[in-house]
């Protein structure tokens, strides 16, 4: 299983590794949130129960709301254009596999063309759907989509699995190019740096980032099953990691006072 395959699961894991991530800027923070919501859609869209359909609808509405509040489409197009120029600079390098490079460039150029097409307005179908808008209005209320609140939604959820899947795919199809672009950008970002081995003395680690290669995403890799987790904080110049353990959910997490070995990725 490849790194990109694992990243499309609900949780960021590579084989036996659990991955904790910290976005360094607002752009990548929005990309990660959008990726997470698309993963929830992927997980629930083809399942058969009405509860899965509810999850899918909720996630689609959150995606629509997120991209309507910020110009994520424009940010994605800029990011992809930056990658295109970077990969084009590799074309004359004899050490680069030209077939792989050409394939990546084709994918990037196709994604950029789709995103910059003025007729492509992701979320348009969702924003102009009567049922979706009635559900959206009730989501801010605890239990607001209960059967007695939205009989039209209750009626839709009682339809056959095939009918619901068809409608869900129609709603999700409106976001297809955005979905594909997010996956492409995040795979490139996550594979932009080598993994290094580090040690946190007394459960604390601090790292200064290179100024000539601004990091966009910090990743901490730990073996699955370890009894501790990292709390990452910082900005574009430096970041710190505290390793915490929580014996039960009733207690507050406490910092570990021994050396913790871990793996680090500073993705540029």
C-alpha cells in the first residue's frame, strides 16, 4: 500500500505508523479540513444505511459551506500552478524519470485547467437544492434534523439504497474536480520531504525551520499502539512538540518525562 493510498483513509496512517500533522499556514489548514470532509464522503457515499447517507449529506454541506466562505478554489489553482512551474524546471534534468514527470505534469495541468474554468463553480448544485438548504438550516440546532423536524428528509432517507446513492453521487459530482485537486496537492506536499529520526528529551522537542525553504506541514510519525501522543505548536519559524500520555479520559494529559524517539517530516 502506498503513502497516498493510506492518506485517503479516514485516519492518516502509513502501515504501522500513526501520523499527527500541523499545518503551518491558513491555506494548508483549509486544504486539510477539506480533505478530511472528502474522506468522510468517500467513506459513507456507497454504504447502504440511512445513517451513512446522513453522514454523507452532512459532510457535503460542510464542504459547500467551507468553499463558499473562503476562496479555496483560487488557492488550489495557485498552489497547482506553483507545482507546475516547479516540475517544469525538472524537465531538463537527466536524473529525473521523464515518464513519471510527464504524467505528473499532465495531472497538474488538467487539474489547473478544470479549476480555472470560469464555468466551474463547485458547490453550485448543493447551494441551489431545496432539500439540502432545508437540512443546512437545521444543522446548527442539536438534533435539528430529527424526523419530525424535516419530514421531507425523512421521506428521502426512506428511499431505496440505489436512489439515495444516485442522488448522493450527483451532489458529490459537483465537487469532483475540487476533490481530485485536493488529493493531488496533498500527496505532492506529503511526499516533498524525507523522514528523519529525532528524539524528544524528557518528552519535549523544539525545531527551527529553514528560512529558505518554508515548511507548510509538520508531520510526526509514531508506531501505532504507543501509549503517548504529540501536541505540536508553532509557526513558520519554529515549532515545538510535547509528548503526552492520558491513562484515562477523565484525567488531563500529562507530559512524559523520558526520551521519546520519533520520526519527523517537514513538508515544503
